[in-house]
């Protein structure tokens, strides 16, 4: 891997229009779902990200044909795949690759998958997924870093999730779509990405009810068909550019995003003093002269998204007053606080809360992305810091932000990618 870094010179007010790419997390689960049909699928508005490349490699190793047919169009044909083992060297790179387990059990009645990797933001156990598969009749064993599962025929069941896990809800929903009988998932995740995957499966011929509620019902069908599908835009990418407008006191129009998906983000931005004007498929953000301190508590959807917490922490670093951010979803999601402190931020971590005393200014420093969203927070801090910030390990950002430096530069930011 060629190591690269971003060089960011702070102090530029962002202005202009930015178009949001397809939703990474929706694209990943939908790519996994294409394994459920013997027919080919065309996916449109797929973002060009390293996580997408990793998922493409995962399903290629299973014997699936995956091809780019233009900038953001993927052609996937899983007619004759017969390999049920997803290897460690790919799965360790990205936790979402575990989403192939449900489809493998449904199509091949067997799966062998390495325990997943991904961002270092906490344990994120896969127990909820495995309990779901066991309830559907699979025999599951975990040994030597691999999870093996086998089943004669998946059978519908009533499943209660202890936590509304996004990944577990998706994996169970995919497995249940080809199971015999009816599956009910209680305390299901309500995230837009779950609804999007459900809509994709329904278009393929699945029978699913209750999407967007905490009780999802799946009536198994004999087979699913290949389809042509347009993926929704990425709400976290949109939220990140909205914070970029607010932190620089800028005026940015965020295009191709449904404002309904970002209600908690809009509310909190308005509390900081920013002016937010949502329209159909557009959000305009005009930053305040001085950011006001706010309090945030992350919660499962429709609460405040944990994936926006680091970006808001960067914003709170220059706010007037003291902000408190409480993280309830992942236990290790304040890793970026150390690098923000290097830039002059006053952040104190107490258990699951970060207490941020706002400063009038931040100072440039060499910093390092430790995960995807933490890296985004450091870019945002770099946009307002005095001097030139060097941000290394930017491969984390390439996992979830398409052409981030080009999009920011088009808004007036001084940012460039260089070899490290």
C-alpha cells in the first residue's frame, strides 16, 4: 500500500455546492444480497471506495462475477458460485464483509467466515448475527478464528435482538428471505440502510413487512430475481460536509440527499448557531460567526448517529462554552480526541463522555487518522486550524469518502494529497 497523507492549510471559508455519493453501508449490504439470486444484478450510484473494492474481492473469492460498468455502476452475477468460505485476509480488512454469511447459508446451506475486522472503535461482537442464524436452524461453531455454520434448510423463527444491531438485522433479513416459513425480528434496527436493503430484497421478490419499525416480518420465498437498482445517497458523507460548512463559517449547498435522513444532525447544527435550510433532496448550511457549545448523546437510529460524533467533536473544539458528548453505541469511539488535543483542543474523557471546553482557535499539527470517522474529524479541525496540518494514514478516509480532497478543494479548502 502506497502511504499517502493530506496537507491542509486552515482558515478558508467553504462556499459552493457538493454532490453526495452513494451510501457506502447500503452498497455493501446490497452487494452481499446479490448472492441470494442466480440472476445478474446491476447496481447504480455505487461509491468508488476501498471498502467497496474489498467487498467486491470477498464475493469474487466466492466465485461471483463482479465488474465495474462505468464510474459508479456495478454488474454482479452470482449464478454459478459454489465457494462458501470467505478468507481471513479480506474479512479482517472490513467488518461489513461478514454480511455474506446470511446469503451463503440461504444459497449454499453452508458458510465459513473469518471473524471480522474493520475500524478499531470497540468490540462490535457478531453474537447477535450468530444467535439469529441458530434460531433459523443453523448449527454454528466458532474455532481458530473462523465461524462455521451449516443447515439443511433455514426455517422461519421469532428472533429478539438484545440490541438493535444494524448488521445483525440485515444478515438475518437476507437469510430469512429464502427460509421456509415466517421470520419475525423484534427490536430490529430502523436505520435507512436497513430500509434500503429491505426495498432491494422486495424488488427481487422477497416478502418483507415492517421496515423502519422495530418489528420486521419476512415470509420466505422459493427464489429471488436479479434486478437493476439505484442506491440512496450517503447520509454520513452529507453530514460531514454540513459540519465542514458550519466549522468554517461557510455557506455550502449539499446536493442529492434526503434531509429526513439527517434530522438529528440538522437539529444539533442549528443549536450551534448554524442556519440550515432543507429542501427536497438538498440541504444548505450557513455557518455562524461563532459556534455555540452543545450537548450530544449518540443513539441507534433515529437518534443521533455515532458515525457523526467525531465530526461534531471537532466542531465543539472551537465552540463558545463547554460541550458534553456522550457515546452510547461504541465503547472506544473517542480515539480521535488525542489528536484533536495535539491541535490545541481542550478535551477531557470521563467514561462514556467527552467534555470539550471550546477554544477560540486550533493550531496545526502532525496528526494521524485512527479510523474512518475520526479521520474526518481531523480534516475538519485542519480546515480551521492556524497553519498547515499534516494528516497521515488517510487510507482510513478512502474507505468511506469518495474524492474527499477534490470535493473540499472545489468548495475553497486548501487541501492536497501527497505521498507520505
